[in-house]
C-alpha cells in the first residue's frame, strides 16, 4: 500500500493535469528559499562587520564571509523540510481535491481548511520542523550521527504532519489523532519515504506536492481498511 501510494503520487504530480500546480508550488518553494538565504546572508554579514570592527582585523571578516557562504548552502538543506510545510499550506487543499475527484470520484471530497487556519498550521508545522532540524544541525561535528538524526526527526515529523493535513479534510482533530495512533506504523513508514525524498537534491523541491499526494492516497487506503474491519 505504501509503495503503491508513493509511486502513484510521484507519477501524478508530474502528469499534465497537475503541471500548473506543480510549477506554482515549485516557484513558491524557490522564492522562499531565496528569501531565507538573503535574510540569513544579511544577518551574517552584519555580524561579521560588527566583529571585524570590534577586533580591527579585516582578514577575519574576509575569512568568516568565505566560510559563511559555504555554510549557507549546507544550511539550506536543513531549511527545506520547514519551507516544504509552509508551502503545503497554500496548496494542500487544491491538490487533495484534484486527487480525490480523479481517483475517488465515487466518494465525497474533503472539506478544505480556511486560508487562515491553513497558514497557521503550515507556519506551526514549519517552525516545529525548523526547531528539530536546527537541533540536528548542532551535531554537525559528528559525521553520520547528524545525518541519522536529521533523517529520523524528519521521518517522524513529515509523516505525522502530512497525514494530519490529508486526514483533516474529513475528520476533526481528535479523530485524526486517533487514526494516526491506530496506524502509527504505517504513518511512520510513510515518513521514512518522505525523509528520504527530502534528501534527494533537486527532487526534494517537489516535497510539498509529493508528500501531500502520497498521504491523500494513504489516508484513503487506511480509511477503506477501517471500514472493512467495521463491516466484518
């Protein structure tokens, strides 16, 4: 079920009917990454200038600026999961509804969240993900360990939060938490796939679409499984 959902999602997000949504999502992801990079660059340059003035060593500013330029490229890798959660808040309902109408036409479509609630949830998920990834970044000096922490942390967070976005179109918060708990193994395994997807350069720019589409299919499959159990 999980592999089928992942392959179906990957095929759908690049299909003709989803291309407009794909380009808009990709564009917003890139814009937010650029804005984050410029913001961090400004803060780092300001700090370096202050440090240079305080120490009166211009070579120090040059050296730190050179190191920071590489550090920002590395840090953007840790920013992507957080930005992905924020981008999802703009497109989750549009993408979910397209998939529900296309693949589950005989069933009612979900109820979209209001824009305010959607942005609030996206920002909350994004900040939570950023906090976890910053904690993983502190382990930079422990090669292997930092990658493992990054992978596991994002697997747990991405699986949990994207499932909540998909299921939340049909259930209230309590029901979503109950369903997620009852199917925690499946949700966490999905999270492992999403965490692996985030680590693939360039392809990871499509994380918001892929994760949303995959979890729509997973939620539907689990919902149908629960119905069969109830009727048995």
